[in-house]
């Protein structure tokens, strides 16, 4: 008689289901990032925040990632990715609830940083799960889709913000907190047990670090532009005398404009176009910035912002999908995603307050100059990364 314990089969989602579940987790993180953007007037009025201070609140969720994304990426890859993703979503929920009930500025900012811990776990674990569960033929497309989670989440948060005049900012914020429950349950049920290959097999592989560093800085700069343009759009609408509801609705629609860009990047890469060529779309962003910040009609401003976000989404997808090519081993890939997310968090952290400070002291026209300098630098760094990787063979 056999004494072997019965094997418990782990339930496994099909590949498309896994991509959908992981993407839902990413979108909930994007909603957390964009929670306060369309609630600017209510939050600033209740807590007496300046535009620069409000910018720190918007980007404060990325503080933890800006400091710890790289070591967190290396640590996360050693364990159960499904459990880490679930834990990140649970911490995000807790932080979001505390923000909604916060009676003071101190608790509000503290809760935002707590939420940032969960945000960090989600944004690092997501692409690792996709790399672990997707076939090589579909991995690049899945990563291109993943790159759109921030604009989609921010668009949904902005759409919820149109109800702030009826519900108040606290109840409206609740609408951006609860969606994380669905991927939390799904990750606990379907993704527990997901792991990566043993990192120790590749610990000695140091190749590809320089290209990854250049790519990460480029990603930081391009990501900074997308988050900042959306974060400040409601304030630009207020400056132009546009009704708050229209400003919030415009922000939601403009946020979604980056999604077609990201999806188009995935389709074009599937058809053989290289990320290096796709990145040329970064040149459209300075042109769009001229329209956004130096043209008066709001319809033209919104159209310019949509063009900028479309180009931003396409370039970010190209950059994100380049990581598996530039990294030389599974260990380098995990290190690369840690660096990429840390750089992205740094850009999202400093972008809104820096732009807010500049606009406050020099006017909105200065934003055009910043967009131009940042987008051109990001493009140059990405081309440097791909050229360095190619030279290394």
C-alpha cells in the first residue's frame, strides 16, 4: 500500500486569463496613482495645499518605489509571485481606505506612502508574472499591453472624478479604491505558486547593465511626461476658465489616448518594426506641447494633450518591451525590471511637483520647454541603450 501523500493540483489560468488578471492588478495600481488628479479642488480646499504640495500628493505613491524598486525587484523574484502580487494589492487597499478617511495632512501623506508600498509590489511583480506565464511568442505583446496600465487606470480615476461634485471627493475616491478587490481575489486563487527560474544560476551574469541603465533613465523621463501632463491638466483647465466637470472629463479621455499608442506598438512590433524605430514617436511630444500650453481654445488643448499621450503610450510600450532584449539573463531581467520601475517611480515622483513649481513661478509656457528637453533627452538615451547593447554583441 502506497503511503505517498496525494498531490494537490494547483489551478492554473490559461495564458489570456493570466494576462487579463495581471493587467487588472496593474490598472488598479494606475487608478491609485491617478486618484487625486481630478479631485484637485476638493482636496486642496480641505487641506489647504498649494499646487506644488498637491503635486507631491499625486506622486507621493511612488516615493517607496523611487527608493527601493531595485532591491525589491531582486527580492520579489525569489519568492511566490502570486502571493507577492496579492500582498501588494492588499496593502494598496489599506492605504487607499486610510486616505479616504484621513482627517489631517500628516495622515493623508502617510497613507499615500503606505499605499506606495503596495503599488511597488504590484508594478514590479506584474511583468515578472507575465514573463513566467507567457510563451516567448506572446511575451512582447503582453508587456506592451502591461505598459498601458497607468494611463488606463488614471483615465478611470479621472472618469470617477466627474462625480466629485455630487458625491464629494471622499466618496468619489472610494470608487478608485474598491476595484483592487477583484484582482486581489483572483491573484490569491489563480496565481499563487507562480515563480521564476532560480536567480542563483545567473547571479554572476553582469552583462547588459549599461544598456539597462540607459533604458531605465529614458523610461523615467518619458513616463514623467505622461503622468505630469495628466496630473496638471485639471489645473490648466481651471486656469483657462474651463468648468471643473469638463476638465475632469477631458482628463479622462486624454488619459485613454495613450492606450491606442501602446496597443499599436505591440501590433507593430509583432509585424517586425523595431522598438528603436517606434521611439521616433517621441518627437511628436514637443509639437503637441506647443498646442497644449500656448493655444487658447480648450478643444485644441485637449486634442494636443491626446496626441502627446498617444505618442507617450507608444514610446513607453517600445521601451518596456525592449527590456528582455537588452537584459542578458533571467537574473539580469529581474534586475532590469527593478531598475526600470525605480526609474519610472522617480520620474512620476518628481515630475508633477517640478512642473507645478515651474508653472507657478514662470507660467504655463515654460512647460513647453520642459517637455521638449525631456522628450529629446529620453529619445537620445534610448537610442544610446540599443546601440550599446548591439555593440556588446
